C-alpha cells in the first residue's frame, strides 16, 4: 500500500539556520503531496501542496518540490524562526482517493 | 475560513465507559475523517465518511464506531474504552470537488485519557 517516510526527529536548529526535512513516498499511482504543520496545542493545518511532478509548493518561506524520479518531497526553508517550532507532517493522497496517508511527523525546535 | 470544532479539548474517562467524541464543520464538506495521533506513529485513520449515513473503515477501526446523521456532524464512539485508546483524536473535513478538493481541514483535537 501507499506509505510516507519522514526523517527521524526531533530536529533542533538555531534561528536563521537552513532547514531541510526529508520525505519520501511509495504510491501506486500519481499522488498529490502535502506538508502539514501542527503548532503546539493546535490541530494540523496545510502548509503547502503539489499535485504533479516538478510542481513546487511554497508558503511562509517554506518550499517543497515534487520529485517523481526520486519519489521525494523534501521541505526546505532558508532561514528559520523561533515561531517555526512545530511538528511537520508529510502526506500523500492518491488521485480520487480523498484519503491522506501521513508520515510519522518530525518535531522541529528552533532556539533563539 | 473553514472551521472544524471538536466538543472537548481534554477528556478523562474510565475503562469500560462509552465515550462520544463530536466533530462539527461549517463548510458544507461532504467528507469527514477521524484520526488518532500517537508519538512516532503519525496520524492513523480510524473511520471516514463520504456522505450522510455513509461510513468506511480506515486503517485502525477496531474498538471504534462512528455516526453521521447530519452532513456537518461526525461522531466517534468508543463502545467500551480501554487504556490503549488513550491518545489525541483529530477530526478533519474536505470537499471532493473544486481547487481544494485534496485538502483536509483539521479540528484542534481531543486529548483522551482512559484510566
């Protein structure tokens, strides 16, 4: 079945550091790919998405590119802030399935 | 803005009790979902519903049931709570059509503790 694998956490960085959180997937078809973020004490919210190969999703300084050849959707940000501290989830949705398959989540802590 | 609300943020119940978790969305979404979130396991789908009175099992339905009598409301029921059902429960909704058809909108979660 479909699956998503994220890099192990937790990840701790200093403010203004470069961030990469790796995500790879296994899918039988052509999924849409997502990054969701969960701030402390809150539910998940969509951070960005990409629906086809080579698409780049971007939001709040975060970016991720849909790489079909490497089945990856790595999350990057050039300069993180303390307010980016959260848990980040990579997910996929097969076309027409409407269900999401989530990775295990990566907890990110940014120190001032 | 889409709003998904859950009836309780924190809940403490005893083993064997029947537990109801309620979820309401205000965007007329057809799809609704219940997940549980556990450290290191991410989110796992318990049940989902594509329409009123329709339900489908997710990956971990054992020990749970659901009810969807109205489009905006999706209830998760623990028939006889057990300690291994202590977890964070998240509800979500989505629309099957339009530019945001793949995007799920989440409630704030209910942290359930079963003693």
